[in-house]
C-alpha cells in the first residue's frame, strides 16, 4: 500500500532524527515514543485518504509534536485536577501543515543522554536502540536473549533514573566531554562485542551487530573530528567484515589466521580503511584506533597473503600501554609466538596478570593450547584443550576445540 | 534539586596525621566553595562506625544493636547535602570530595516534597 510504503521509507531515512527531536524537545523519552507511534498511525490513515504530503518527514514531526504537547498537557491537567478538566480539542492536521518546522538534529544530544555513565551499560544500549533507532522491545529482548518483560523493565528503570536524578538533556560541557564520550563509545563497543560473541550470527545478534554498526557510522557523521569515534566505527566494520568466514560448514569456529580471506566483506574493509585514514589525520591516537589498526593489520592478509605478526605484537604493546586488559595480553602473547617463536609466546602468556586464576580462564587455556601445540608440546596442548572445554565455551568454539583435541590425540 | 553525597570509607586504612590534615583541609576548601556557589545545604563528618547503634525493626518489632547497619569493610564516614540543578552538577561536587586512596561517594537525589 502506497501510504505504508512511503511511511516505511520516511521512517528509515528520517525516523531517528524525528524521534530524537521529539525526545529532546519534550525532555521525556516515554512520551516521545508514544507521540511518534501515534503520528505513524495517523500517517497511514491520512496519507492513504488524502494522498502523500509534500514533506512526509516534516509532517510526522509536526503531528508527533502536537501529540506530545497534548499528552503533556493532559498529564499536567490530570496532576493538577481538582475538578473535571475538559479534554483539549485536537487541531485539524490541515492547520499543522501550514506550520511546518524544520526538524532539528538532536540525535547527538539523545545519544549522550541515553549513554550517560550513571546508567548501566546494558540499559544504555537498549535505551539508545529503542529511543533513537526505534527498535521494538520484542526485538531488543531477542537480541539480549531475555524476555520482553525483563527488557521493558530495564528500559523503564533507565527512563525513571534519567527523570528522577535529573540527567540533563544537553551536550556535555567541555570539562565532562572526555568521560561522557568514552561512555558512549564503551556502550557501542560492549553492544557490538555481545553481537560478535555469537559467531554464528543467528538473526537476532546479526541484527544487533548491524544496528551497532549503523550507530557507529551515525556517530562519525555527528562527530567527524573525534578520532576515537572514527576508530571505533572502523574497528566494528573490520570485525564485522569477517562474519561470513568465522564458521565452517559444520558450525565450528574458524580462527582468524585460518579464515578464507575471499569471504571477508571487502566493502566494510575499505570503509574501515577510509575511517582510519581520517582518524590518523586528526593526530590523536587512542585505544579504539589501536584496536582497529590491529584488525586492519590482520586484514592485510587479503592483499599480501601473510599476516604481519610483528606489527600486530607492537600494536598490542601500544594498546596495553593505554588500555591494559587481560584479553589484549593473551592476544599479544599469540602474536609474539607467531613473530618470535612459541617459547617467547608462552613466556608472555605466563606473565599475564589476569583475572583471579588464569587456569580457570577460557581465553588463557585456549591460547595455551595453541602455543603448546606450536611448540610441539602435544601433551600440554591436549591438557589445555581439556581445561578449555571444561570452562564452557560457546558452541562454535567448543566444536573447534574438540576437533583440535581429537587431532592431537590421534 | 537536592542531592545527598554519601561518603563511604575503609576505616581499617591507617592514614598518617599529615594525610588526615590534608584531607581535612580539602574538606574545608570544598565547604567554602559550596557556600560560595550557593550549593551548600549541609554536611558533616561522622564518628567511626564503632560508635554506631542500630535500631532494627523486624516484623514490626524493634531491637537495639551495637554497631552500624551493615558489617561491611566500607563504612559511612560522612555526607554533604547539596543543591544542584542536575545530576552532572551533583556528580561534579561529589568528585571534589577528598578521601584516601580507596573510597566511594554515592550520589542520591532527595525526594522533593
């Protein structure tokens, strides 16, 4: 149906702008969603009956604004009501049509509000995807493998906290900028990491990966002078480029160094390269650019047929100096092993100050297995594989580890 | 809107006299700045948790106990009650509250009546 298709296109192109404008203008995330939903319904009715408006996006925004205003007025009237107060009469939309405002771009403000560090990371990303991107509660619940009720509660709590603690609907002051931007980037990073975990890319998580990728791109448009924003977007694109190659036909994980480079998405790799060049030109390095550079170094296997492990090990040195993490230390040890030999890698692995007990940590055991095998220490490799399998790997990784164990025992 | 900034510290931490003097001086400076900016509503340092007495009501029945409510490593050490326009302003004040190397400040909005 024409009206529905036009609505769909308009929402796809301008939905986030309209939602953000409504949310910021009325300082109420809940009400903005209601207003937008109302406007969308009215659009299908009215456009179907009267034909499409000249500017569908402006139409949606105008009707949404009016609805939000009415909802706000009713709420105040309800709160203040001593006597029965009359319902406000709705203006005919023809009058609204004459009073079209351009839609202000409040998307950045909304992102900063939804990603405030006072909110828990899972709440931040859910709120951003719901409020800015308009993802349904049902879809969010599936992406996080939780129930709709639980997701709804998460969103409600977050909105309530924003309201009750009075989080400002403003772009952060310069003094707070670094910390607030870091919170936004961390939100996207954590969300993507969750999607990345599921190498199989069951539709829900592939969905989440796609949405995070899109969001990271939007941030680049909104903050083109922030190199870490560009770095994060590059990193996500590079990681996502490998999705088609990450599993074999049997559903087992394929390690990066063994993936078929022909399956990597070259468009995403090229986009990432462009972003990294722009970031480098801004002259301020940072952890996201470094992580992206590591991914990019792996991606050069497409061009050269070999992996620049020495470069990768060096990049991990830089990364660890600005953002120490046990995972990065494990990955560095693997790179060191490739560049300087298995014994060097094993020494690096043993030196890791990891979470409580290294032996109980899956990435450590998986890496130990690989490095021991490389060093010809088959019995230790098999032991590490058994430990790794006992630590509850995800299905795809489990298949891979089990197969390796089978090969070693044969 | 008012926010309560609740200071939790590790009472087992032995700070030197010089450290304590520095922290106290920092509190005085913070208090003065809060006053100057019209943000100070109240604030106090509390005596250590072993001076606490807790009145517990369980199932409607009250009883007295020697000691603080929770036997945790971090104990309530003091508070500031500030007037601030929004959460970020309250957090900014909270970050200025001095302490040893390990402590926490909880920022809680006060219910407006």
